[in-house]
């Protein structure tokens, strides 16, 4: 079923004027493709940076054809390339490399997620370009980082998720590890790339010099692994797949309802568990030695979940959630896209906006996060056509300095990307 009605979603009219966001005036050249580098660029563009996406001639970034396609356009591209200006150059040609070098010489930040050494072979690596632009910051995203014995291996997000420990932990204990339904490793790396760029910009205010931000996908996943390493090293504990629960954190699980749905209830804190017991009309649970403390509940996790499930099965979802809300117990539905589009809280916070697209018309997509009270980011346009902004970008960035070498290069015969 396709939802064509977005009457309650905030409309965004395409706005090509310069942004007033907190990163307005920041020049970012995005050389990456697919997800990790482009997601980093999306974050910076959402907050007002002038992100120029340089693609190879021909088909350009493969993301243009990935995911769900409507009227010949990828909806994934509409999101990940939003707020960016698109140009083209063949980095395998002398003219294309010269254009890239001229742009880098005027950039604040360069984003790339090629295999380490690629830009050096093209003679536009950080060391070479810092001689022309000592203030430039290179955000370099890769599977394994810029150095180490694995650095030159090909690395995708799924491999980084496995190496960083997330894949092993995802799924049911009696089945092989599962994958999370989004490219979380790439996106975590992209977020770390954006954070690293901001940190390097802050350092540049003091030193006047740029630097390299080295982001690996596997370390971006490892960074959110909590105490996984420490638990093994000091206590001999290896975390295993536990399905919908965290061991010894109870109650916090999915619970069935009378009308065939499931709700998430998280009442593992002592005070919250007392409120859940009251909602269940079983206040004695909260004072029973078997369930009164976090440790006691963790030791009886399965039996406590069974008790709660017996109760939730007698309640329709809406009534159950209303009762839990009345008692101050954190609980919620399992949301899908349709639920998000219909939810009043999403509407009140403009969590989803509808962005005009010249090919597709209105496209609902997630809004910018976090929300800043004085200088918010915003979505100004969806991902655009290949090389659509070539003339405007060259005029803005290079102006009168444009030399013959900086003219747009013709598509290469092989359509290669770096």
C-alpha cells in the first residue's frame, strides 16, 4: 500500500538561497560515494554548509540507483544528497584532477571515503593539498582507517559492523547473527566524520592549520559497544545474542496485547517498576524480595516477563498504553513508516518534512536533528540531478580565478570512479 496523503506533514519549498544555519559559509567538497562519506556531508549540509558533491561523469554516485526507485529517481538519493550542490569531474583525467585541486585549494573541509591511498595516487591527497591550502581539513572515512595492517583492504559497512562487534550481538540466541535493517555502520562513521570535522574546525581557530580526521567504520561501531571489551578482559564475560532483551535488565521487553500487537515496556528502574506494579494492580510485586530490586528482577527476568505478558494479553493496545501512561511507565508501539506519518508528536515537532522535488513532487523524509533553538538546520532541497550545479559552483568557488584547467571535463570513456 502506497501512502499518497501527507496533509499533516510540514511542507518545505525548495530554497536555493544561501543558508542561515550555523555552518553557513563553510565550504565542503564531498568526494565520497554510497553512504559513509555522503552521510557525513548530509549532516554538514543540513546545518548550512555549502556541500559540493563531486561525482564521476556518466552515472555518478551509485546511490543514484540504489534503494526504491520512483520515476527513475532513487528515494535514498533524495535524502542522502539533500542540501548539496552537484558537479562532475573525471578524477582519472588531468583536467578533472586539476579541477578537484582548485576546489580543494578553496575548501574548508574535504570528505572522502575511498580506499586509503586513492587520493594520493591521484595527487590530491592531504599532504599534497595542504601545501596549497594549509587550512584544509580532510575527513577520511574507510573500513579500517588510514593505517594499520588492514588499512588497504576493501571495507563496507557490514564488515565494519561485524568487526566492531555489533553483528555478533544482533538477533536471537538460537540463530545465526542478523543484520540491523539500515546501514548503521556507515551512518555511525558519517556522524563521527561530521563530529571530527567540527572538532578540527575548532582546533583550526587556535592553530590556523587544518588536519586529517581519520574515521574507520569498525571503530565507529566499537565506540558504541558500551563495556563489551572491559567485561571480557576483566570478568571473562562474552556478550551473546539475547533477542529483544538485555540480560539482567528487567522488565524491558516486547509484550503481547489482546489485539495481536506488541508493545515495548521499559520499567527496569526500581521506582518505575513500582509504578508498573500499580498499573497491573499487583503492588505486592514491587515489595516482594523476588522483584523489589534491579538485581533481583534481573535474576528472574524470564519469569517476570511471563507475568507481565499474562497481564498485557488481557489488554487492547490503546487501552494498555493509556493505562501505562497514566502511571508514568515508559511504553510504546513498534513504529513503522505509516505510524510515523500519522503520529501527532512527529507532526508537532516537524520530525518529518515534505520536500518538493521537480521529478517526484512532495517527498516526505526525516527532518534535521538535533534541533537548535536559535540557528536551526533545515532541508532546503532534495538530492539533485547529476552535475546540475556545475556552472554555479565554479563561479562561486573559483570566480575570476577559473583557468582553462578548471572547466568541466567530458565524461570518461570508461566512466570510472576513483
